[in-house]
């Protein structure tokens, strides 16, 4: 199993052989024996590339979990749990990660010199089991799953415009006023045709006119500060712009309830000490940062 995982991570049999300091023929034989034992092909092999078959994808994911459990058992037996050490993989949304997770991780590394962190910032949802990640920051309501979640705060979804734009077009007094405004929307993160206000039975979508559609929050915020139109984003994404009066929040009294921010992990038992150390540290420090930012933005 460990040889197969090394082959997949290295991208080829020869690269894995170099990493493992093992003859190429031995690596090839071990993978072949594993496929013979399972009576199925795990890898597609060509002269240029190597890829997993459908059976191989699920099998390698299982191998990673099993090898991690073996590693935990060996570390416990050897006394490694006396001090946390090793590597953890953490994922977070891009802007939230840059603003809040990176500073927390930097402080965490200073406190735990024998732990390394691989931080993956992406706005897509990373599947912790399949992609071998240890923990993730999730924003929004969580679907039912086997993941363990700890709340670290909430974040408002706000509508903003630049002072120059609001001076030209006026400040909307109610959501229906958006019909007369230029709006900046997201191609993948939200509807280009409607913004939602309220929640539950009082939830209502309001049609908007998209003058500019973008695929990242930072591009949309930059356009909003230039006066292109109104934008609907998460509060932490525009916190700096609001503090400097580059953007102003409108329609605050009509906002939907804040979205939860959660720190999630796979909930394996026993929980590795390195991960427990990170979860405890990150929960405390992220909660403090989110609470402070929410207070600052509410006072703006």
C-alpha cells in the first residue's frame, strides 16, 4: 500500500523508485502483485503519464487512511505522543485564509517547532477523506456528514458601494431599489440575476441588473471601489475597504442572518496529537479574530 501511494504521489514508477531508494523493477513488481491480489487494475500506465483507474481512486483513498492509522499506532507505541510533531494539511477559502488563517498558522508554527503545516487556499470545497486533508475552514451551513465541526464565529453578507457611486446613483433604501442600480455579480459564487434577503419564510430573492460579472471576490471588490456598481460579498472580504471608506455598506437592516464559520476535521480516533494541538490553537485564535472583526465592522 505504501509503495502504491508513493507511486501515485510521485506521478510515475521511476520517480517513486527514486524517492523510496528502491529498484524500479521492485516498485513495478510490488504494484503488479497488489493488482494481481485484488484482481483489478489500479493504474493506467502509458509512456508519458500514469493515472488511477476508478477502482484505484477509491483504493488509494482507503490506503491513505489505513497507513495513517498504522503510523499513529507506531507513533503512540514509540512515545511520539509525548510531544506533537509531524505534518498537517489545512484548507480554507482564499481571502479568509489570507486574512485570518495565515496569521494564525504563523503563530501556531512558532509555538510548535516540530509541526509543519501545508496550507491550501481554495474557494472550492475540499473533500477531507479523498484529498488527504486534516482540517478545513468552512463558511456557511454545513450539510449532514461524518465530519466533526467547531464554530469559530459568524460572518455577515453585506452589500457595498463606493462613495462616488452612491453619490451618483443614490443610496438604496430597500431591496427593491436595486432594480435601478448597477450591480457586480459572481459567475460561480452567486446568482447573476437575483440577491437573497431575509431567511426562512421571510426569505425573498430580489432581481438585480448585472453590469459586470466576475469570478473572484477580489476582482469584484476592486471594481466596486472604482464605482462600477454595488457588490454583495462576505463582510471580511471588504473589511479593509469599509474601514478606509473606499466602500460603504448599504441595506444593512435587510441583511440575511450571519453565516456560520466552522473548523471541521475527520473526527478520527484517536485524534493525532499534532491535529489536536492545531484544532485547539486555531479555534481559540480564529474565534478571537472573527469576533474582533465583526465588532469593528458593526461599529463602522
